[in-house]
C-alpha cells in the first residue's frame, strides 16, 4: 500500500512540475459505450406488423383480437368482429 501511495505522490508531483493540469475527475477517459441495438420484431410473410396497446403484434385475418382495440386494428386495415354471437370472442377480418 505504501508503494502505491508513493508512486501516486511522485506522479502528481511530476505533473505539477510540468505544469500540466490533472483531469478534474478521476473517472476513466474511455469512450462511452455504444447504444445497444435491439432487433425489431419481424413478422412472417402473410402477417402485418402492428403496434396494438403499446406492444408489437403480428396480425392476420382469422387471428383472435381484443374488441376494445378495434380502432387501432382499423389503422392497419383490419376489424375486430365477433365470430359467434353467443361467444364473447373476436377475430380479425379485413376492413
């Protein structure tokens, strides 16, 4: 421990003697990490990529859907309609 303290002191003295200012922070000067790349969800052929209720969905005629999001489905050319009157489930059709 004494050796490292002695080395640090001698380096700081040499920097001061040369008139070179030390960096204000002791943080490393390496470049910031590059931003992470996220792969976008892709859909198979025959599907339409859409963002419904904040999440990415792959839409196709006949798939189940959420009726309350019908307005969002219409943006992508689909409608969410009841496929049986006595069942409370919905499927996508083309608008």
